[in-house]
């Protein structure tokens, strides 16, 4: 697979500070890959993202975009190709939805018609209402989820090859987050976008990412598929991450739409949950090995183990 | 008093225009200076510390003393007054420009930068509209303050409404004193009102209509 973004022995530390934020980072992100970056605060995950579009400059090392050093690109060209989405969204308060989405048109003389067309296209892509009334709304008139959708549409305006996303859904409620996650995956598959997605949620990292970067204290602990992370953790840190009993307490799997009918006659929309005492690694093993067998509980009563056609996680409760 | 008014109509008008000119020219000169200073002070903490202490120090000198200090350099008259008042203004304007800049949330600045557009475009389309209410507010306060100080400038022959006022003081001519004060204060109130209207409009724009009260 061609590598679209590559970090070669990248180090980063802030001026006047001794502590390395990122330490000898070597990393390659392939075209069309959905890579999640998992780490707790201070692990350097935001820094990793900001280095890619030159919001921060590395202390040493090179970062390459499509095989060329990012320093050889014009800053506008580089950033136009890297849509950036952050948790706070950062919509411009004085601009309405349309102006926010089409902010990049301030620089390349697009015709009004073309702007309108692109905005409409992006609104439907982000599953937002395509009405004039909505386009004229200002950020304060939008819900958190709508704001994040507008933010996503804005990041996609210049048709970037990479999306850099810094905990974009961190501030959203569980239901909205799940909807946006699902939509993001659809968009990613539809347009074969490469996504570098920072999160501090283990569940989000493994459900979204084709590959996960586990970052701890500025060092990549492991960069692998979710399956390999669970089955072959490279070190103790990764192992404990997946064996920790806490995530499973918080974790519940919900069936997709037709699951209840498929398996559960007579009991609509049961909550399908893994047994609370199961370590997460075991549950993930079942799923990742393709068996899709999980224990099903209806409230506290054990129903039995069953196969699941499609299983999707919608967040912790 | 009515008598004085009708007899000296032209004289008063000239004084008013002169006063307005003093304030206007001072502001026109102050703005580019304070913008430059603010830029330097935002980029460097060191400059910020030094410059704000100097500006504060100047601001603490009584205006009459500052004008007198400038006489050996600039003599008497308008130039002296304008230079003095410009020096006075800096702390007010600079403080407001810096406040305006820091009123833009970091995440807005980050997402603005992430577009990759040149700073000038970002400034024009994103930063300036958000900063504008603060900037106008600073300008309003500075204008009112300058209108007041300009009255004192009459003592160094800068003309304006202060001339009427001090003539009145010297000759114990009560109508002159009252008219001088009223016109000077009236001008300040008028300018304040005009700037307030713009400020409210700018605030409405900056927030996308979120705030209608001020």
C-alpha cells in the first residue's frame, strides 16, 4: 500500500522545555486507511496531528506527504489537502453555515454557483438539511452534533486527501456520537479518504480504526490492527490496556436494527450486553476471530450465547 | 448667556470644529501607532512588559505637565497637543487591541490557521470581524478621553473649546465657562453615542446575532 503520510524519526519538544512530547516517531499511514490514535492526555496525540499540517514544526525528523517532505509544499496547498476537525469544532461565530463551510472559497475565486453547488453537496454528505433557512443559521443556532457535521463539511470543502481529526466526537452525547461515527465511516469508504483520528476512548479507537496507534508518553507502543492488538500485544502497556476490567463494565453492545427480529422473537429491542465479569479481551477475541458469538442478557437473566450478523458498538454507558 | 451665544455664534462654531479636528487628527495618528505596538506586544512578552509599563507611566503624568514637558521640543500649539494626546491614548488603545485579540478563542484561531490561508485573508475575514466590537469599544473610550484632554490643550495654544472655557475662567465670565463645558461634554457624549451604535452593530455581526443586548 502506498504511504500517504509518513513520519521519519520525528521528535518534538516545546521550546524551553526538557520533556520530549514525541520521541523518535516512525510511522506510515497508507492511502485510504482509517487510523486511530489512542492515548491519554499528555501522550502527544494532538501534537502528532498538528505536525502533519505544520501547525507545529518537528524538533527533528521529516514528515512526508505523498512521498515528499511537507516543507516542500506551499502551506496552503498542504493544509487544503488535510481537512482538520477539532473537538471544539471552531466554527466562525460571525459566519453562517454556508459561509463557514465555504471558507476556503475566500482564496480561490470560485463562482457563486459553484460554491452553492459544493455546499449543497457537502450538506447532504454530512446529512444536514439542505434548505436556505439552515444555510443561513449561525453556529449558536446549531446543536452540538450539527456543529460537528458542519465542521466536517467544512473540512471536506477543498476535497482533501487526508482528514485529521482531533477527538471530534468527544463532546457529543452517545447517540449523536454513534450516528456521526457511522456516517464518517461511510464517507471514508465512499471517497477512499485517509483518516487520522485522535481519541482517548479505547472503544472508539478499535471500532473505528482499521489500524490503531497506541501512544503513551510520546512513544508508539504499538501500531497495529485492532485484532493484533488484542491477540498479540507487543508490551505490558498494551496488554493491560485491553485486559483492564474497567472498560468492560462500561461497555455494552447494542444490536443493529434487525438483530432483535433475527434472534429474539417476541422480545423487541433487547439490550444485548456482554457479561459484566468477562474481560474485554475475551469478548473482543470472539468478535475479532469472526465468530461473533456473544453472551446475551436480558436485564440480569442469561439468555444464551448467540451469533450476531452485524455488531456495532455505540459507546459506553 | 443667550446674548453671548447669538453674538459669538461663529467663534463658538470655529472652536467646536477646531476641537473636533484635534480629536480626529489625534485618533488618526494614534490608531496606526497603537496597532503597530499591539502587534509587537502580542508577539513578544518581553516587549509587552516594557511597552505597557512605559505607556502606563505616560498615562500617569498629568496632561498639563505632559504638554509643558513637550514645549521645549515642539513649542506651543496644535502639534504639541496632538503628540501629547497620542502618547496618552496608546495605553487605552493598545490594551483594547490586545483584549480584542485574546477574545478570539484559541480553537477558532487553530481552525482558521488549519485552512492554510494567508494571515491577511484570515485577518480580514475571520479575526477582524470577531475583534471589531472590542476595537470600537476601545476607540470609543479613547475618543471620550481625548475630547476631555483636548480641552486642557487650549492652555498651550492648541485652540478648541478649552479656549472659550479658560477665557471664561480668566475673566470670570460665567456664560463662557458654562458654554465651554457644555459644548466639550456634549461633543464627548455625541461621539460616545455614535461609537456605541457602531459597537452594537459590530457585536451583533461578530456573534452572528447571538447578542442583542449590550
